[in-house]
C-alpha cells in the first residue's frame, strides 16, 4: 500500500488520524472533507492530503473521505488487528499501570505474560495475568513465541534485558526505562517512550506563551 519509505513524522501522525476517525465514526459521521478534518485536527488540509498520498491517497475528488473506510485503512496500515503476542518485563508501579490501563488489543498487541525479577511479586495478579519470575522467561519465549516486549525496568537493566530478549526471538520493544535503547540488530524495532520529554515540550510552550505576553 505504501509508496516506498514513509517518513517518521508521517507515521507519528497516523495514530492520531486513527483515533480522530474512530471518534468521528462513533459520532455517526459518514464522510468528511480534508478541510473539515484539518480544522478538527489542527493540521492543514494540504498536510493531510500529503500524508495520505504517502499511502496512495484515500479520498475522492468532490466527496472527501469515507470516515469508516479511512479509519479501517489507517488501522490496517498501523497493524491494529495483528494481536502480536507481547510480554512485559517489570511489574512495578509503571508496569502495573500500563498493563492495567493500556488496551493492547486495540493497538495491535496481545499481552500474554508479565515477568519480574523480584520473587515477592511472583503470582501477583494484574488483570487476567499472573506475574512470573524471570527464571521462566526463556522457556516461556520458546513455547509462546512473543514478538514484542514492554520494558518497565530501571535504566541499568534495560540494554542487557533487551539483548537477552532479542536472543529469545523478540523483535519489537516498547521501552519505558529511561534509556534510549538502540539495538544493533537490523531485525528489531524500538519505540523509546519518555513522558518527561512530553512534559518539557509543554514547558517550552508555556515559557514561549509567557515571553509573548510580557
Ligand atoms: P518500580 O521500582 O516500581 O518497578 C520496577 C520493577 O522492575 C521492579 O518490580 C523490579 O523488581 C523490576 N526489575 C528490575 N530489574 C529487572 C530485571 N532485570 N528483570 C525483570 N524485572 C526487573 O519502578 P517503576 O516506577 O515501575 O518504574 C520503572 C522504570 O520506568 C524506572 O526506571 C522509571 O524511572 C521509569 N519510568 C519511565 C517513565 C517514562 O516516561 N519512560 C515514566 C515513569 C517511570
């Protein structure tokens, strides 16, 4: 569907399109023009057309976009129906919150196991899963073949754990440890998440606003 390599900034906008279109679909909207979509999303209409053209373009001249169809197509591009088997490493405060509050199933992943090196957490129930000890990790990966891992462990452990998981066949990492994980393996993809970066972006915005109002 995509015409060659799509830039990272376009890919970063796709989940937002997907979310907006899902909301519009729930509101019963059948079709939308790129102008209307741009106004609702705070982007320019030409930006939206350019983004969609990376995938061959979806609209029809004079009609706009069919909301349900576009939502489905973007979902397909994002792989939201893949249900890729996923494990979580680290069942502390953050791990528990993510496991309990993120709907993995709606986003292309299926959480099938949670592991922690602290024996006191073994057997703790998080949603439908029981925390397992890391001693069981290798065997679990052999039998259940997870493809993705969520890392909610402290920074010093992140690189070693990720490399171990690559050797167990895991190729996608949603990394929350405060460490910019880079894997030398061509067959692994990493999404490093730093909530603090988002907060600092907000701080920049606030500072700019205050400077302008001086
Ligand atoms: P926590 O201390 O409550 O939980 C960490 C868990 O990881 C513990 O249960 C510990 O036993 C386990 N663990 C440590 N090494 C392990 C290993 N090698 N294998 C398996 N399990 C291991 O910490 P919390 O609050 O859950 O935070 C986790 C990490 O995420 C911290 O490094 C924190 O700084 C970071 N963090 C990142 C955020 C982000 O935006 N990226 C936001 C909040 C926290």
